[in-house]
C-alpha cells in the first residue's frame, strides 16, 4: 500500500524534493569549475561535505566568500593580496632592480619555497595566446614596460612556463627590452618541456633558477 498525502502536503513534499535536488546540482556544478575536477569528482566532493563534514563545508563557504570579497591584486606586481601592495613588494630588503616575471601567483610561491631569490616579481596572469584573446595588453605588458622604466630595473628573469605559449611570451618580452641595457635571463636546466613551474619539484626548480642563461 502506497503512502497517501493530503493534496497540500503532497505538493509541498514534491517542492522540497525538487529544491534539494536543485541545490545539490548547484553544489556539484560549483565544484566542477575547479581545474581538473570532472563530474564524478565534483559529485564525490559535494556528497562528502554533506554527509561527513558539514562544519568543513561551512568553513569552506566562509573562506571563499571572504577571499572573493577582500583579495585583490598588488599595485606593483599584480599578485593576489589583501592590501594595495603585497608583502614581497613592501619588503625594503628585497633587491628592487631584479624582476622575475611569472605567469601566475602560484609560481611566486613555488620560487619562494625552492630558491633563495631575493628580488621582486611581476605576474602576467597568463601568457600570450591570440586564439584565447590574450594579447600583450591582456597580460599586462604595457604595465610591465612602464615599470621597467620607472623602477630602473637592471635584470629581468623570464620564469614563464616551458610550454609553447610560455616560450613565446618569454621571447616577446625579451624583444621588448632588446634595445635597453636591461639584462634578460631565462630559467634553464631541469624544467621539462611543457612543464608548469607550480608542479616542478623544489630541487629541480632551484637548479633551473640558479642555472638561468642570458638571452642575447
């Protein structure tokens, strides 16, 4: 014998089921925006938080909301920061005439953890990719050109990824300063072709950084 609901209660019950299903789908879709997370992984994450770690889910929700609201870009290097200027750019003990150019904020973290580099950074927030609408202006090369002049930079270290796009970006920047006295070097040995700095182990990255070569 099936369940019998009063008409009003049955309608309310169906609405609740539809609402819960919609919320779960929204949660799964939200996780799918993360890199490398497909439908199955997103579903596992969503159900794990709902079934086993609701406190963790609340902490995640709060951290995400606060980060999106408060974290912006550094005025000097364009990395992520809560202030107008990040802690590296604000550090007067850093070598201000040396500038390391990277694709993402995660690359800064990788270099800081693996090397003894004490200069400053500039984050492109990507690389040249005409098919994706990423030209020189989109990755901030106009801002970089202005900074190279205003800050009297003596050396730029090209630490873009060893991908086709990363190499093309490094070459473009080298051409930008070809007629200046700025020394241009490129991180060298150890970083595999097609590799991204964020995923290169510390000792390999340290060797690549210390063995950087000058671009003529």
